[in-house]
């Protein structure tokens, strides 16, 4: 696809910026939020195909719970409650556009669900 775009005279965009004179450029934080959403959409697709992958975030949470013991951050218990829900509810939440979902994705227990190449592909798509 890159070769076709290049042949068509299109140049790759390597930074996010305003296209219109009166619009502010995307902030780095918004790019990170968009990248996190893209990663969680792919995570949801993978887990939809193979529910055994839910053991990864559950194991991460169990490990974090032991690590923090009495000083566990509030989001840890929040994720534990979320992952007790049926998968469709969890999938809907992790791919939601709400402020709450964006906040939760910042402390996501889904690390390890995506392969290195899957993560790399998403990072390249959102490089700033």
C-alpha cells in the first residue's frame, strides 16, 4: 500500500497537525489516547476469537494486587470488578470513546495480549 501511495505522489504524514488554519494541532496526549484505543480494539478482536487470552489481564491484575498489597491504587480494584463482567461488557468498555474508558485504558491490564509485531504495527501507524 505504501508503494502505491508513493507511486501516486502521496507523501506519508509523520506528524499530527492542524489541516485548517484555525484549528489547533492534535496534542501528543490525544495521539496516545487514539493509539491506546486502536490497541484495545485489536485486543478485543483477539480475545473475541480466543477467550483463553482473558487469563493474561487477570494474571496481570493478580500480580499487581500482590505487589501493591495494602497500597493498591483505586483503578486496580476497578479493573478487577470490570473483568468479572461478561466478556461483551468488557469488550464494549475497553473500546468505548468515553472519558472513563480513556482513563481506564491508561492503566490497562491487557499488556501481553498483543504480540510484539501487532504492537509495532499500531505504534508505526500512530508515530508522531
